[in-house]
């Protein structure tokens, strides 16, 4: 059976109890933690900074559990800061650095995984130039900036197209999907080719994280 990764987005967590919230989802069996960094410039919202990551690490969560999604412009300085913390993965939007290749190499020089994030209206042809440097392609299923939005239906076609590009390239690149994922639509998204699922409100708005992961995993059987 294919191993899908389930990654709670803590943008939807209770920020007054962040350490506890992360511990609870990891104990329930979720694989990584998605850490959204927003600057109120690239996206119209402000969220977490490296200071919050430091607190989480001090609380006892290993950086190797943290999947960083940078929604900041320019991104270079923050890429450097998060890479030095040796998080699991750093994902950035291609238009937010002046030299994509250089940013990807910097991330990988710290043994972090590197990913590019594609917005719903972004074209995808440029991916051919970078595919051999990528560990992950993150496909946004909503416009970035807020949790609890509805998935934009034509993003599903994008997953299928990007999966084709990856297979043709022969490179080992995972597809991560972010935004609007629910228990009702996750099966269809997985069948389109996604490997890693970032899920915010569906998890954190539920009362019991263990029951919710069971419901989600049930939808991913036999794919
Ligand atoms: C949106 C963020 C997402 C968001 C997902 O800009 O990048 O990670 O928190 O939340 P849900 O699953 O509620 O759409
Ligand atoms: Zn995100």
C-alpha cells in the first residue's frame, strides 16, 4: 500500500496552546507539521516567524518534523534562517527569490528537503528547468493566505499534469497538496497523484484528532 504523509497545518491550531497541539497531532499519528510563514505582503495575512519555531523546538518538537511553507517576498533571508534550523523541508514560491536554483541549493546544503510552491493561477512549464533539484512540488489547492477555504476545482487537473511531468522526468519528486482538503475530497486528490497532504481546519476544527486521522486514512486505502 502506498504511504501517504498527513501533515497538519498549525495555522488552524490553538496558538495559546501550540506545543500541546503539536504533541497531540504527532501522538495521534500525523507525520509532519506544516508551518506557514506569511508576511502581510506576498499574501494578505501575517502568521508565524522563526521566533515561534524556536519556542516549538524549545518545547521539545524536533525540527525534522517541521515542513515550512514560506509566503514571503523576498524569501532569501528567511530561507537561510530556516535552513540553518535544519527543518525537514522548506517550500517557497518561485517568484519570491531572485535566483531559484541558488535558493534550492542553499536549502539542500543544510540537508533540508527543498520544494517549489505553485499557486492556482501559476503556469507550470518552468518546472522543467528545476525538476532535478526538487524533492517536493507543493500544489496550492486554494489561493495562499488563509486556512478554511474551499478547494478550487481546476487545481485537480494541475496535480495530474504535474504528476505527468515528474514521471516523464524520471526524478524522484513528491507532490504535496495544500489547502481546502476535507474527508470528502481527499480520496479524489490522492487518486490524482498527490503524496503529501497538508490539512488545517479539517484536523484542528475536529474534536478528536485520533478519530479524524482514522477517518482520513480510511479514505486512502487501496489507492
Ligand atoms: C494557506 C496555507 C495552508 C492552510 C491550510 O495559505 O498555506 O497551509 O493553513 O488550511 P486548510 O486545510 O484549512 O485549508
Ligand atoms: Zn501552507
